[in-house]
C-alpha cells in the first residue's frame, strides 16, 4: 500500500484530517487499531468551540451537528451555595459554544469516510513508524490483529506520517529522545464520569466548586445527562454505587435556591486521572503529531478535542499548500504555531482545574485563594471576559 499521508488513529483528529485532505485532493490512509463500534462508543468530550463547529462545517461534516447540536450562551459557576451565570456573547462580542458529543462527531466522520472518503482500516494497529527522517517514512502495522501472525503485517509507504494516535499511541515513540522533550504534570485527583438516562437538570453547563470536591453537570441532549465528580486518584468504581454518586452530586451542586438534580439510570461509568502533558516539538522529519498524541489537558477547560481540531486545521492547510505549489512553509512552521495555542490551552485548563478542585494537600489559605479567584470572576467583567475568551476558544495563530 502506498499513500501520500499515512494517518495513524481514527479518533476525531485522524478522521477530520482525512476528510480535509480528501477534499483538498491529497490522498491518505487512516489506520485505526480498534473496531468501528468501539471508537463510536467511547464516551468523552461534549463541548465544542465555535472554531471547531466552523471546521466541521467547512469539511461538510456538520449536517447532524447543525440540527442536533445545542448552542450555549454561557456556563454557570457554583460556589458557596450561589449560582453565577457567565454570558459569553456579552463578554466576548457574540461568541457561543455548542454541545455535541464526540461520539456523534466520530460517527458522522466515519460514515462520510466509509461512503466516499479515503481508506479507513479498523483493527489496523500501527506497531512503529520507521525512518521519519528519510524521504519516505514507513508505518509498520498489523491488520485484523486477532490473527497475530507476521504474515498479517503490511507496510504502508507514505511520504508523510501523521500520528493522531492519542495518548497511548506509538507515533511519538519514533522521536529520538535527544530530539524531543515531554512536559508533564499529574494532578492529585481524578474525575468519576457518568452518563445517565435522564434529561439534564440545567440549560447550561454547571461547574461547581465545593469543599468536598469539584462537580460538573454536562449533557447529551435530549435524553442524557453527563456528570462528573472529583475523586481521589486510585478510586475504584466498586466504591461508588449509583446512589452514592447521586448523593455526592446533590451535595456538591447544592444552592440556596430552588433547584433539583434529576436522577436516572446510569448507563456508563469511568474514572479518568487529571493530567497535563505537552510533547515538544510536534514534528520530526516527515512525522507530525496532532491531538492527544502531542498534548493532553485536564478536561476542566473542555479543550482537548478543540485543540485536536485546531491542530488538524493547520495541518490540512499545510498539506494543501504543499500540494498546490510545493511549499513547505506551513509544514515547517506547524509545530511552533500549534504549540503557542497548546500552551495557552494548557494554562487555561490548569487555571480552571486549580481554581475549581478541592486541593487534597491544600490548607485553609489555599481554599480562601480559590474563593477569591471565583469571586473576582463573578465581580469583574474584565476577569469574566478573560475566562470567556479562553473557554470559547482563542483564534488560530495564523
Ligand atoms: P483520540 O480520541 O484518543 O483518538 C486516537 C485514536 O488512535 C487510535 N490508536 C491507534 N490506531 C492505530 N495504531 C495505534 N498504535 C494506535 N494507538 C491508538 C485509538 O484507538 C483512537 O481511536 O485522540 P484525538 O483524535 O487526538 O482526539 C482527542 C480527544 O479525544 C480528547 O482530547 C478529548 O476527548 C478530551 N476531552 C474533551 N475535549 C474537549 O475539547 N471538550 C470536552 O468537553 C472534553 N471533555 C475530554 C472530556 C476527555 C475526557 N477523558 C475521558 C480523557 C471529558 C473526558 C472525561
Ligand atoms: C462533557 O460534556 O463531557 C464535558 C463538558 C465540559 C467539560 C468537560 C467535559 O469541561
């Protein structure tokens, strides 16, 4: 098999990149280690920046998003039993965000690619990227992994390889240690997330700071609520029967107002550790990284998927330019351009995370500082506008 751009990973980054390249006339192949069912069911993000929605529209992949996505004009902050609404259009000069699940984006992009797109191989696990500094890097992969015989190994000869293979992928391993650096921070807590079959108890997302820990109310409308609780690292799901989760959510969302959390059957449950990670640079020779393969942010700022989309928007522009006139100008600038935005999103996600979570090793002073930060945001239009500008998404650095 030969192709111009070999894409490892069929998550949102790899699938959107393939769609954009295909429309620009650049041929590519996507290798995805999991099954179609698995990638379409993996519960993750739900909050899309305007730029992400625009990118999906530009890729002609937003038909369902445009009818089923929910436009939100803001978020609610809760602390000390009070509710505070942040009005994004007022604070940002008209910007909004959209609630549409990552599972649905993946379903939409997979369907488009299988109908009229470039090859997308499921159960095709990349094993290694070889020769990233040569003129023709190679991805070794195993297709239909259950057979596990050497004869099942194919070789894709690519002019470029893009690692969109998430935080546990193999593409980043092809960077020589001397040519890269990873910056990492592990937070001392995790999120226990549930999907519940009950209509949301709110019209906008609620970020709640509570002495017992953070809680977030999100949604997968019209029938599902998506909720998260801060829990200690190492928490096992066996310690959290559904009633305990609902009781804890109730406590953390409590306000001195008439508000009730609706309960319903829990259909999915998982625990995710909070961490930040940035891999620098994002290019080595003819190997480029995009999305979670290059950077992870704690989900408190809802930035991970949005960053993945902005990486591939830049990459698609870069390959289109190369295809049109042979210029590698944008490909040469790709890593530096992306990393500017990545570090800003990492900073914002870190600020939100530290401000909203109970700090297990914090003292009374630290807690007062968190409350002072929250009060400042609700009292100062300037402080609120700064949060809103970051939450709704900073512009692409072009
Ligand atoms: P993905 O989605 O992990 O996709 C990578 C794909 O690569 C495949 N793969 C391989 N394929 C072939 N060969 C190999 N060797 C391979 N190794 C891996 C994997 O099977 C997979 O299909 O990365 P991508 O595309 O970069 O997308 C990133 C997003 O998934 C991620 O950043 C977001 O989900 C983060 N995130 C959120 N982001 C937002 O922008 N808004 C949100 O509201 C939001 N909420 C969240 C989140 C992430 C969460 N968790 C679970 C970490 C909420 C949570 C709880
Ligand atoms: C989600 O809907 O899953 C979600 C929304 C906002 C976040 C994190 C997750 O900050």
